[in-house]
C-alpha cells in the first residue's frame, strides 16, 4: 500500500511539474508574442524608419568685427540657421540639420522690414509631424529673436502632400497661440528645442 501511495504521489508530482512547466512555457510565449506585437506596432508608427543622414555644416567663424560694438550687426540667414539647426526631430534622435529638414539656403531675412521666412522640408511627403516641426521652429525663434521680428515658417513648396493646410495652420496666429496653450504639446516642443537652447547658451 505504501509503495502504491508513493507511486501515486510521484505521479501527482510529475503531473504537477508538467502542468507547471507547460503553464510557464505558454506564459513566456505569450510575453514574447506581446513584445513582438509592440515592436511591430512601434515600427509601424515610425513613418520614416531609415531616414537619410546628412553632413553637418561647419561652425561659423567668428570675425574681429563681430566683437566690435560700434558696428551694427544685422541678422542674416546663417544666424537664423544656427538657432534652429540643433532642434531635435520629434520622431528620430537626430537634429533637423542632420535630416536636412532645415537648410541655410531656405531662410530669408529682411532687416529693413524685420521679417524672417524659414522654409523647412519634411523627410517624407506625408509626414504627420510637419506641423509640430513648424511649431518647434516658430517657438525657438520667438524665444531667441528680438520681438520686432515677424517670423513666418512654411513648408518648402512641393515637399508635402498637405502643404497648404500645414502652412495655413502655421500662419494662423490664433491657432498657433491656442496650440501653445496645450500643456502636452508645449512639453513636446520644449523637449525638441531645449537641447538647442542649451547649445546656444554654451556657444
């Protein structure tokens, strides 16, 4: 009888261990499947998985007249470019300069009328981050330039499927002001431009 009880006990133990290992194996499989689904979902959310990386421009050389307080130093396209070149892209850990989203040749400065026009180029024609990028550029320049300047930020012609709609949003002062009152949105914008502001202060 004792031998029978032992055999029954061993059989139950084996059954318990078998069920235990099967349960944990299934659990691990489910966790792995969930991770794969999350990874696939995140990859699908990235609109441009492998963006082209461009070479950075050389730093601007400081000339002796730059330190002469008697000379009126007008703003130029390079100075505006230096302010926005290090803004982080919302989707990738790269700057707008590295992705060729902003370029010095696409910036116009009119010191007589105190106007600045910045045109930027999204990495893909259907980029859903275009408005956010434009807002980041506007906020960065708003915080960096004298208040006399009127800043316009637009998408480079022919580079986005919703070019007119995005330009209309970026050019509407009331819409921009309302958007910047959104706490979540302004936090994202600050994350994009804060490293740039720190770099400007260091330079």
